[in-house]
C-alpha cells in the first residue's frame, strides 16, 4: 500500500467537524444494552449462545435496533470461541444491506461499522493489507480513535512499525486533541499497540 496516500486519506479528514469517540458509534439510548452484551463477550465465562440469546431478547424488547443486533451476532461469530467466519461474512453483508435500507443521517456511521467489521474479519484471517484498507475506509467515514487504532494495528501486523510511528506522529500533530487523547489511551491499554507506547513519551 502507498503509505503516503494512506496518511493523506487520514489527515485529510480534518475539516472542522466533530470527532467521534469509539463508543459514539452506538446511539445513546442503546449504549447500556450494548455495553452489557460487550461485557458478556469479554467475560471469562463467555457463553456464545447466551450472548446471542441476550442480544435477540434486547432487540425484541427495543433496547437495541436490528443493526446493532447484527453487530453483536457478528462479534460472536468472529470470536475465538466460535470462529465461524462464513457466518461472520454473511452478517456483514446483511448489515450493509440493512444500513442502505435504513439510510438517513446515520448512514455514514453505519457503513463505517460495516467497513470496520470487514477489516476485523480480514485481520482475523491474516490478510492485514486488506484489513488496513478497510480500517482506513472506516476512518474516512467515521473519525474515531478506535478506527485509527485499528489502522495502527494493521500496520504493525504488516511489519510496518516505522510507518505506524510516522502516522502516529502526524496524527498527534494534526488531529483534534480529544481524538488524540482517546487514541493515546488505547495505545496504553491495548496489548497489540504496546510497541508504540514509548512514542508517547516524546
């Protein structure tokens, strides 16, 4: 991939519009339910079928919409305990169709979620170059620290640590301070980004 073009795609998104924290991809009235489901997925006693049932119940009761239901089901299908990548790919396609049918002002954010999940699936299957492209597209649609962290993760997995360091330096010098702070916090807590931690001391 042309890394200079990548930098331009990311830094070119600074246009005065508000940045988005990673959690802001979920509507405020759905964050509690989505957060609870996410915690179940991260728990030591994670039970995929229980999470699937809980997500469907949350959707049926109006706590999460159909799009977020598909997101949870995708994460479950992609999780190490399940690894049903064919189902994960099918759910991504279903999410994209639903996003396009829903339309409206949230379309960009929903399509960013689709791109992010495509990137995650590519990442899990070891196609880091394709993952990098999808994660970059997700950031173009939705300026979030989480999407940037995914870009850095993909660069590191490609063995392009120097490029990741350069991109991080440009981000820290050119993107809004709140987004940079969120990204730095992710670097401090995400084991996959540990190699960048010493860069934060500069």
